[in-house]
C-alpha cells in the first residue's frame, strides 16, 4: 500500500483523474463531525482517524467519479447545542455528505438540520434507535442499535442467573435508551431489577450511589452511559468494597477508563462491536493505520472508515452527487466493507449488526467472553 | 439496625462532601464579605489547585519518591502556592481595575475570568478526564459481617480532619491576627478603614489569597477522593459551594461551614432515599427557598445591599 512505487502510481493516477475532471469538478466535501475536545474526545479521535484514512485511501485510488474527497472537520464536543451549530456550519460550507455525529444526543438534533437541507448523514457511532425512527430519508448508520445491543447485554446477564441486578444510566439519550432496553429484557427474562436510577453526567461524587448499591445487595450493575462516570463509579465502588460485577455498553469500552478506575476496571463487562481489526480481510488496512502510528482497534475507527467508503460507493452506484440519489443507491445496494457486508433497510439501519460481550482488563485489553 | 447503619453511611458521605463544599465556600464568602462581589472564577481556582497537586504528585513519583506524607505535603504546598498566586493575579488583573464601578462590571469580569481559566487549562492540560491516584486507601467498617456495613475510609477521615484544621486556623487568624482584624474592619466599612490607615488593597488581596489557598486544599482532597479531574469540574463545584455560601449567609465564615455541611448532607440523603437524579434539584431548590424566605442566609446578618 505504502511502497514508493505504488505511491507514485497512485499520485499519477490521482493527478490524471483530477486533470480529466478538471473543468467540471469541484471536490466532494465530506463533513466529519464529532467530539475533538471534551470528556468523550477519545471516541472522536477514533472517528476522525478512521474517516481521514478512508478519504486518504479513496483519493489515492483516484477519488470518486474522478473527483477528490475533501474532509471538513468540526468539533461538536458531544454537546447537543454545539452539534446544531456544527450542522449549520456544514450547511454553510456546502457540505452534502456528513460522517457523524458520534453521541446520539448530538446526532439527533443535527440530523434534523441535515434532513431539511438535503445533506446525507452516516453516523458511525450513534446507537439510539430514535435516530432512524423518524422516517428520515437521508439518515444512515454503520453501527447497530441499542435495541440490538441492550438485549445482548441483558441475555448475557440472564445466563449468569443473578439474584438481583441494578441498572444505572446517565439520563442522556444514549445511556438511558440502552439502560431501558436492558431493564426490559431483564424483566422479561425473570431477573429482579432492584434499582433503576439516573445519575448526572459530569458528576464526580458517587458515594451515595455506591452505598445504595451495597444496601440493595446486587450481583450485577449495568451502567448505560460513557466511561468518565463509570470509571469513577468503579473506583468508588472498589474503595467501598462493593462486591458486584459491572457491565456497560460500547460507550465505556475505552482505554481511558483504566486511567480513571485503575485496577477496579478489571473484570468489567462491555458489549462492543466485534473487533473488526482482527479480521483477516482487514489486515492490510490495519497495517496502513499502524504505519501512521494510529490504533485501529477502537470500536468506531473502522465504522467511520466504512461510513466514508459507503458514501463514496453510493455516489458511484448512483452516478450522482445528489444526496437523495445516493441515499436511494445505498438502500438498493449491497456493499462489501471492512465491517462486513452492509445492506440497509428502509429506515437507514443495517440489516444485521453483531455485538459481542467482552471482559475488560486493567491494562486496557479485552477478551471475548463465552 | 441495618437501616440505621445505612443512614449513618449516607450521613458520612454527606458530611465528607459537605466539608469540601465548605472549604470552597470560604473563598466566595470572604470576598463577598469584604468587597461585596461574587468571584465566579473561584471554582476555576479550585480546579487549578487540583491540577497543580496532580502535577506535583506525578513529578514526585517520577523522581522515585514514595514516602506518602512527603508527597502529600509537597502536593499541598505546591497547589496552595499556585492557586494563591492565581487568586492574587485574578484580583489584580480582572477585579481591581473595575472596582468601584457599576456593580455589574466586576461580575461580568469575573465570569470572563472563569471562562478564560477554564479554556486555558483545556489548552494546557487537554480536555480529557485525568485519573488522580488514590494515595490514601483503606478504612474502618462497622456492623455484622454478612449484612450492610457502615464504612468510613481513611480518605474520608483525612477530609474531615483537614477541613476542621483549616477552619480552626482560619477562625483564629480572622479573630486574632492583625490582618484578620483589618479584614473585619474592611468588611464593616471599607472607606472608614482606609481613612484609618489600613492598606485596604492589601487586605483585599489577602482575602483572595486565603480563599484560593483553601480552595487548593479542597482541590487536592477531592481529586484524591473522587479519582479524576477535568477542566470543567471547577464549575459545578463552584456553583455548589456558592449555594452553600448563600445558604449559610454569604459574608459569614461560620455560615459557609454550616451551609456546606447542610448542602452535602441534603444531597447524599436525596441520593440515598430518593434518587440520585434529584440531587441537584434539591440543592438548588434549597437555594431558592433560602433566597425566598431568608435572603440573608442561616447565619447572615441583614445589611445594606452591596452587590
């Protein structure tokens, strides 16, 4: 991929392609919107790294319909208000395709603007079912839904035959959504949900919550939310000798949880998309990331790569850069991507997406359970 | 018995958190008591204290020093020095030039300072949560082995003890020392104190420095207690401490202590018996009630409106 000769060839190919399309073509702008700063910027890093790589590789291979892709990057801090500003900026920049956003609570308001303005959006990370429930034509994702992920987690818990489980969430769209899915499946499975409670995102003191968990005498605690809060809960639970196993969704599966929780992160259960970077057919791509000094193992790196690739494939299949034509092509086609074969249903969700239960370790590594 | 132990546990949790609110609230209350302005950048001074302490601890660890008391003392001293100079500089740069102008001007200047400091730390230290090492581990527990046990950790004891010591020193300082007496005089009547030959600028600087030093103590303690810090965590803590100061009667030092403890216990009882979701509702609800029925706060004395 990166040998000088190939580089030269691809550079020549690109320049020929650019010359060929010269008169007609403006570049195709791909908006990339996600958190570059703020408490969950780690996930943004994954997203930007995956999307940049895809743009780079597609351009090296001659671009899309002879035109180059250009990334337009914006920081939404995973804040719904900022996400709206970012979406408007994208409109002003003349972007017609967006990879993003990351947090469901940002994706939701931003997608309203994109849909109104005729911009196609592919979110590589937002798992809240609501996002595709509104009959929008231009909204797609390259990740599964909480309604798939929640039951995977809950069924694993049911299989462990716990006596009592507590379900905690951070009151945000993503966290509460998935926590509700877990609670409902647990109840159907006949497991007693001893507690279902929200915390405040950004809070630091969980001593009262931990005391309550100890009082409730639970075997498992499911947390719907992101790693900064769960890291603190784990650590404070360890200090108070709470004897329970914690579990969370992909929003907690991040090496930063180890810097906060330390040893207390050992044994945490996490549902994640399968490790796409370990698949044989992706090894060439993984190497390309490693040559750039980036880590492709984060859950959203290859989903973001795929989002860009799907936009490119969709444009080529539709032979048009009109987002509505591209959306139609995406719904009609079957695409081979690093995350597997992608087919879309009418809502813009993938027909199938697998989640796997992993056990997290205090050194930041993970091993699949069962 | 179980229920009692549970209650005691929540009380301990509340008093721990409340005493750190009190430490931060002192900064608000002293500044208000003397110049009648609310220093909204105080929460950020506290956050900077926590960051400095963490940098000091990391530095010592890199040097291979592992003797706990030394680490704590060095971290504490570094945090206090940096925060105090920060507090002094903030007053000098952002408040003194606008002192005596329309009362809204210092307030806006304070909010600007708060935003500046937050973003400065964002830039300098990154926006991520940074883990803070738990230096003091372990604790006592009470109650039967197989049922709910009340636990009190050494960290919680450290927090109580440190707060108690700081408050005692502060009270003695205010009531006995020359600067303390000057502080009281300035708070009663700034103009008159000036006429009587007190260097009021120096006294005002001193209150900023003292408040910042106590906030730094709270920063170190809370960093260790919670386990992570980020550039935004001063804001909410500042808001809570401000609530505590108003609750106890802004301008009154014993009021700040009382307000902090009441707020901490109210929060932990709400989490413990209702739901964590209502924690902030209760603390800010308390603030509204106090402002409605006793605007001077629990221990505040009615005085001429200054702000």
